[in-house]
């Protein structure tokens, strides 16, 4: 799963394929950390998943927001698909910028 949205970086590099680069969660502490990585396209993401063009956003889910997306009930409602829930959170919740870079229209990204 990934998101598709055209993005031009400040250095002029362009990509349109957004994937979860890092996802760490702790169910006991009700917290999750997500990095959203930009790739030129799906082929680059498949061939070099550790080398995105940039990390373009960070999402921290804690307490009630964690429960909203990653509680047992939320995951069960998504047919057990944890990453589906993570991508839904990425599209709906505010991302923190990385090095001053922030995608402000992530909610318009298409699921692919």
C-alpha cells in the first residue's frame, strides 16, 4: 500500500509515491511514530526502499488518537490491516514537518 500525490521538493526533485518509511508502535503506551517517505515512483520504491528522495512528514499518534486508528477495535474494523489504518491516519491527522518540508495537501493523496 502507498499513497500517490505529486510532490516537488525545494531542490527540484519530483516524486509521486509516498510510503511509510518507519513505523514504530507501542500498544501498552498507546503511541505510534510514523515517517512518510517520498519516492520518485513505485518502481523506485520497490527497487530501493531504503533510499527515498526525502522524508516528508512525521506523525505521532498518542492516547486517544492512537486508539482511534490502532486500537484492537479500529484494527478489527479494518479487517486486521494495520497499515491501512496507519495510512488513514497519515491522510487525516496533521503531520510534523521534516527539515522545514511539509506536504499540506496529503488528504488529497490517492491510495494505491
